[in-house]
C-alpha cells in the first residue's frame, strides 16, 4: 500500500444557522476549525418542506386536469 496518499482526517466544529454546534470528522479545513453554515437542514426549504405553493394560470396543470377530469368517474 502506498504511504501518504490518504487525506488528513480530523475533527472540526460545525455551527448551524440557529447557533447550535456539533463536532464531526472531516478532511475540510484544519484541525479545530469551525465551519459556519449559511444553509442547513433546519432552515432550507428542501428539508423543511418550504412554503412553495403551486400556482397555475391556465398552463400545464389546468390542461391536464381538463383532459382527465372524467377519467375514473363512471
């Protein structure tokens, strides 16, 4: 096995947007560094579900609903 090919794997502190912190092991930065997150799972809409609403003004959704409105009705 080759020597000195593996990156330096050390502990850092990760600071979330709400101020909470945790320690993890990584190859990022230097030992003891603090990683300040701008976006994290507590604040990003991809994880929280967000407040996005589906708006359709006569576009694809309306055409689809009109085309298949009586599909399963007897």
